[in-house]
C-alpha cells in the first residue's frame, strides 16, 4: 500500500460567526467522515486544523503574508491515508465536509 495526503481547501475557514450548535454539527460531520476511513484501517496520520494566517518564503528571501495568497482557497487541514492506488485514495476523499462548503480535496501520493 502507498500513502496519500488528502489536503483540504475551502474558500474560507472563518467560523467566528458560527453558533456552538453549528460548530458541534460541523465537528461531528468531520469526525464521522474521518472515523469511517479510520474504521477501514486506512488512516496513517490525522492532520490537525491549521491556522488561517502564516508566511510564505519565496526564492531570494522574499517573505509574504500567506498562506498562498495567489489562490482563492485556504488550506485548512490534511489527512494521511493508505491506499493501493490514487483512485482508491480519491474514493476515500468522497464525502469530505470541505466539499459541502464549496471546497476541494487534493490527493497527492507521498513518495
């Protein structure tokens, strides 16, 4: 089996106006989805949610506010899974709650 990183991106990860009930429902949705993958024995390492701010260091020592100011989605978190192929890893990505928020899941093999 190979390892793949599922990288979660959404246009916004700002939940500062969400009610406690909305946050609980969102946490449950993420937990249920990731728990389903874990129940299959496919989780290698769970990722933690990332801060929405950061810095980007570019060639020549140029530092910009980040992350990834060139794109319209923010990297929110990641999950490392094991699968026989990228197609299987992509199947595991289906149902990710980031997709419900108009986000995306990038699937990349770890070499």
